[in-house]
């Protein structure tokens, strides 16, 4: 649905994105992850047809239309990171303006206002809205039409809990309907919850791509089981290390790093050594730590 082919963009001598080659399949939810200044916003704006490449191209749809082609842009709806609307207009007036501009059905305004939980504030001036309400209004505008692709730049940055719940529902509904969602986010929990695939970009370069299952497996490998016993014993550690070479004592807790599939065998080894288990906790690998590893490896 979206194809970046060697996409490169420079600003006043600085390369914002460097030869990005990436595919976003139709019907998928793909997250673009990266630190500030990594090129996420530039990449998403290029797919929206708002940035002209200095090299390479960005293509939209099965017909491989250029993102700069008006026909290609019509297939996309874009929500920028910072949303702004005239303060004197009401929320409903903003939505109605964009509805007419996009030639959406007459009932679309009511539908998106309900989705954005703005029914009670639709008659109020935008200047009275909180930051979270303005972000929800932006989501409402972005979902007015029946576009195939939804491009979202940091969509949850200012959302309150009610808006966040609406956003999750939106993405799931798009997924069920076969739509494509491409979004950037610093909210790693959103990425873990929503994304079918994750692309990691650092300093304008793509450094890693994972499917949802690949990412889950890699995070599982970084999990830790803590087994608390009455006292550390060298013989227990020796037994456990036949199952998990990286095991070590931390006070009275035996630390077992690695995937969950190792844990039954480790517990069997502990019990086989006659040790008494006083407590057990598990900590699954977190995306934050894995993300830091990727950034450090690419630096």
C-alpha cells in the first residue's frame, strides 16, 4: 500500500531521511519508531504528499501512484503531530468544513464527532478546547472520508484516557475493515498494543524491521524469572546453569534470564536439587530496553 524506495530528504545541508526503503502492506498497522530528529515526521509527511523527495520516491496503492500525485494523495488521510484549527470556529464547524471539502456523506460529521467523544462540546469554540480535545478533533477530521490509508504522526501524544480509548477503537476498526494505518509514536505501549509490524529509524536510516510475532519473540528472550530461596547455594546454581547458562544469584534470589520456555526445566532442576522455593516472579522483556539496544547498536 505504501512503498518507500530509496527515499531521501535533505534540509539546508542536513539529511533528514537517508535512502529509506520500506513497505507498508495493505490492511496492516505499522508503527514507525525512532528518537526525536530521526526522520519519522519527514517520512510520514512524504507519504502524505507534503514533502518532495530529493532522491528516491514514495508510492501509494496497488497502482503505485506517486505520493505527489493528487490521485495518490486522495487515498490518504493525514494527522500531523501538532494539530491547529481556528479558535473562533466550533468543533462542528471545523468538521463540517472538512466534510464538504472532502465531499464526504452528510452523516459523516455526526459519526466522527461521536467517535471523538465531542458531542457535548461540538457547539463550543475550539479556543475553549483542551489540548486533548483538539487532538481528538484532529482524529475526527482525519477519519471523515473513506480513504484507504491513515497516516498519523504521534497521534496519542496529547490524548486523554477517553481519547486514547477512542483511538484504540479506531485502529482496531480500521484493521477489521482492511484499512492501512501507518503511525509514528514515542508511546511504546501503543506500539506493543496496536502494531502488526514495527520499523525502527535512527538518524534518518532504517535500522530494523520486525513483525509483531518477531518482536514478541525477541522481547520474550529478554524476560527474567526470579526464584527466591532460603539461602543461595552453589550446587543449585550449577544445576540450573545446565538449563540456563546465564543464571546468577542476586541476594537470595536466583535470576533466570531468557524466554519463558526455559522456566519449567529450570524449576525442575531446582526442585531436583532439594531446594525450597519461597517465591517466584517473572518480568517479561520490555520494548523500551530493546529499543535502546537498537539505538546504541546503530550509533
